[in-house]
C-alpha cells in the first residue's frame, strides 16, 4: 500500500509536494503510466507534506474529521488513470485519488488516516448529505442541479462527454451517429442524462459502474460507451486492440470536489490549495495522465 510520509512541524502554508517522480513506463494496462500495478519507479513516487496544526474555523466537516482522527473520502475505483483500485495489491491510483490525497495532506491527514469509500455516480449527493464521506473526488461534474444539494470546490479538471467503441467501428463524429443503436453509461451521470434528454433515438443501457458498460461493449451487447473522454481514454488503454475513443468532446464537464452544503470554510480551503498549488497539480497530472494524450491545463477555480 502506498504510504504518504509525515514530516512533522510543517505548517499549512508550506503544504507542498515533496517529490513526485514521473514513472511513465508503467504497466501496459495503464493510460498514464502508473495505473494499476503500483508503478515501477522503485522508490515509491507520491508523497505530500502533511500539514500540522491545521485550524479551519467554521467547518463542521473538518471538526468531524478531527474528532474521528481520520478523513473519509468518496472515490471511484474502476476508472484507470483517474480513480482505480488494484484488487491484487490493494493500491489506489489515479489523478482524482492523488488530488484527494493532496487535500487530505493539506488538512493534516496522512495516508494511514484516509479511508477511501467507493461511491457510484448515482449515489454521490446522498453520500455527501448523509455524511458518509467528508468529501468526494471522482470525475464529479459541477452543475446547478447538484449544487441544490451539495457544494463543490474547484473546478480542478475539465473534460467532456465522449464515445468509446469497438476498434473496428467506423469513426463517429456526433452522438446522432448512434441513433437506433445502444449506448451504455452510468446511472445518475451527466452523459446518460444528456442522451435521454436530447437524443431520444439512441437506446440506452445503464449500470452503476462504467466498467460494466465496458464489459458489455467488449462482448458486443452494446454499440458504444459514453461518458467523459478522460475516463474512456483509460479504458481504451486497458484494451488497446479491442477498443478506441472516437469523435470529439460533446459537452464540457468541469470536475469539482463534492462537499457538504454550506461548508464554505472547507470549500475556500480547497480552492486556495488549488489556486496556490499549480506546480503540485501539474505534477499530479503528469504522473497519472501525462502519457494519456490528454492535453489540459489546470482550470481557475469558480
Ligand atoms: N462527469 C460526469 C458526471 O459527473 C460523468 C462521470 C461520472 O459519472 O462520474 O456525471
């Protein structure tokens, strides 16, 4: 299990990435070079300085974390490159997971004080409302409907809805190319909502997890998987002979950190971390997605 390293006596203002070694020669199943097998850089590669004596006036979530002496973070664990659990080694990797670790370190929580909880797309708002997670980092698009129930910090990443198809499928240019065909996505996700609302001639198949859609695509039960292109690139890299990403970006998806509604102290803390931590953001991106072909800059927070 990857462990962060604690450096005692470092204040929050100096929270920084100590070292983040790019290890781009990772496993063949890895879109970003370090997914799934724990990397191969010898000395493990990610660690964040853990802040000490953090005080966050007026954050009920932070008070709860301190009382529990741990932070509970909602994540995905079947999305290589973004949020992935290697069930053999128990190691979690991915851009979102490292963003989650960075936030935890800034709040004073080392790796052994993090509990990661997998939460599917459809269940995110309720998990945050229930207090099942202290925050959520997992390809979570900021939108007004969700903002009625929860708050977001960020954005920290921007992508858009894309298409994943069998490698021998003709290139698609638009979603309408799949009229009359079956497209799979996750329940409660923005891409499935977009298809249902705006593309009535496309048939849909839904699952809790995108990995179930990918299984159906590999076995020919569906014609395409649709979700954010950054997610699809990870699956295409897992099955380079069988699958490919086709078409462009059909929407704009801005990823935020899901937070309990009204916890502006935590929201401001994370937004400041993102704003001041451009080098760290870049290092996290390079490590996890640097060799994926995704070209994106860190967005400004809202
Ligand atoms: N970003 C989209 C969403 O938040 C799709 C990815 C996901 O389901 O996590 O709905």
